């Protein structure tokens, strides 16, 4: 089964055409107690098919302990958008609607190695020297 | 795009999770989420709703300053 219509697939292909460098999507799943996991996997498999700059790595949350530790994920489904490095970008849950748009945008910006945040905001982060963990709770739109 | 993710790209000190609230009821309870978006900073500070970028970043820097006071936190 495909999650996207042919028209939607074409829109995603067009969107991803602006990718510069390769992006790896790392996905953590588990067999039990994760209702959304199968559909997230299907979504990611469909998306990575649409650009030759995208790859997908899938790990089992309960089995691949070294990867769980490396990426510091604590729940599933977990999606990491990694480019030249792991920028610390995570999605937990099924990225639908607005969140799917955000996923595509993240892929583009990670591929370019920079966000398109205005310079005056970026410069305010220069003095940051201690860790910040942001958790943004959202619902599907 | 999610501002929190943009900040994560721009600073090595920032990690940013976008969490689908309905799939994680435990977190919704822990953070007493009554509306979205809700942004939780280092599990202690939070931002309710969508706020202007400058205010959001100010709050993030405030959270970082608090973390600095805790010697057990950080790499």
C-alpha cells in the first residue's frame, strides 16, 4: 500500500530537489506497544524512495542498544534527521499534516547544513555554552 | 519549519524533539499539557502556545542559564 497519491509523490520529489548533501533518516521502532510504528516505517520508506540523496536506517529500540545510546532516544517511534552530523533533531510519533511538512523542511535544511533562520536570531545563540533540551508537544493538524 | 529544530541546527548545544502529544499520554501528564504547542525546556521551563521568535529564543537562553547552575547537567 502506498500512503501518497501520485500527485503527492510528485510534490515531494519537487520539494526534495533542492537537497544539496545526503541526509540519513534514522528510525527506531519496536514490535509491541507502538501502534504508530508500522505506519511511520511505511511513510519513511515511501519518502526515501523519492530522492537519491535520502537513505533510511532502521533500528529496533529493544535490540539495538548501542544505537539507542548513541542517538539518546527514549521512546518510539523516533525519527532522527541526520546530515553531515547529528544536529539533535528528533520526531517522536507519526509526522502527519503540519509535522510532515516540518519533516520535509528539516530534510532540506539539514541537507544544506544550515537553517534559514534570520542571522539576528542565529547570533543570539553564539554565547550558548550549556545544553538545552527542547520538547515541543504538538497534535496533528 | 519548527523553530526548535532550526535552533538545533544552529547550535550544537541544542537538541529539539517534536512530539506527537496524543501518542505519548505519559508526557502530556508529566508536563500538564492543556494546549499545544507546548515547549518544555530542560524539563523545567516551558513556553505555552506559539510565541514570537525573539521571545522563544529568550526563554531558551534563560533555560540554558538555569542548567549552567546545575553542576550535574551537561557533557
